[in-house]
């Protein structure tokens, strides 16, 4: 297999799609906000690489020091998202994308790759079992369901760790719902501002919305899942954006 991958840049992002939500008219604004987020992150060495097809086959990564994730990992590249869906599964695309990130890490003299997954499966998070099969190691685990994985290229490099702000799995607001989100995903803006607002309003549940606007804010947030994290009475609940929807909210949240 010799897949043709495209690496997005400021020069081509206007005409190239970003895999997710490209056909979802409701999320058109969110889609454009994700593209704008990428344009800014390209300035910090961020990479978005995808299959040259109209498909969800892509990887996103960049310098861990600039990552929108509360992790201490100096000298590493942080994988934010690696997704292969539908008929493209099982054909080696994920491994090929991962190998491209490893090659970049070697070329840049990085210590290795680091990523956050669910300890068990979590929505919008990487597959821990798959990463372990690719030679990653689990170096830290949070009690509320997140694992930190690393694949070292430099055996003497420091071991990455979660920042203290995420250790408890709690946020400062102890009343109602609190959602943390960013434009790292083209689904979040619409579903937080429209769907979740309507769903919680219908149930008369107070909702506090916190949009992470910078890497610094994300690195100091109370959750490793800075795409979307929902808290209830201060306790972490889920990373699943679909719970914003009225017909999925009650079962998932069990308020």
C-alpha cells in the first residue's frame, strides 16, 4: 500500500477539506472555526495530514509545549487526533500515518511521541489498545478515565506527566453543568452553543460554558480532553459531544 497523503498548510487549507463535518450544514460555522484554529496552530509547527480522499483518515500533531493539552512533555510531539473510519479501517492507514509522525519526530530530533487516550474507550479520544500495540507505553493514569501514553525515541528523555490541574477530575463550578470546549473539533461550536444550551435549558439545568481560546488556557484546564468535556456538579462526566442532543442527554448523564 502506497497511500497518498496530503499535509495541510496555510497555502492549501482554503481548498482542502479537514475530514470531519464537511457535509454537515449545521456545523458549517464550526467547520470554518476549526480551519481558522489550524491556520493559527500552523505557526507553531502543527501538522494536519490526511488521506487524499473524501474520507475521515487523518492525523494531527505538534510540539507538546504548544499543545492544547494539560501535559508536561518537553521535547515530544503530541498526537491530538488519529482517526481512520468506515471502509478505510484495517488497511494500514493508521499505522502509515503514525509512521509519518515518528519520521517527523526523528527528523526534528524530538524525544518521541506522546498522546492522551481513554483508559477504556472514550469518545473523541484515541484507542489505547491500538497505541500499545504500536509500541507506546502507559506512563500515567487518571482515576476518572484518562491514560497518558508515550513512545520514546530517546531512552534518556524525561517521562511525560499530566499537569496537576487535571489530577482531581473536578472543575471549580459545583452547580449544574459546566462544559469546557475548544475549536479543535468542527462539531463543538454548534453543539455546545446551540444543542447543549437548548437541552439543558429544557431541563432547567444551569449551564456554564467555558471556551478555551488559547494553548495556555487549555494547558491549565481541569480536563485532558480539551475538545469537549462535560462536568456535572463539579465532577467530570463525559467527552461525548453527542450527549448535547436531547434524545441522548438523559441516558448518558443520568441526572
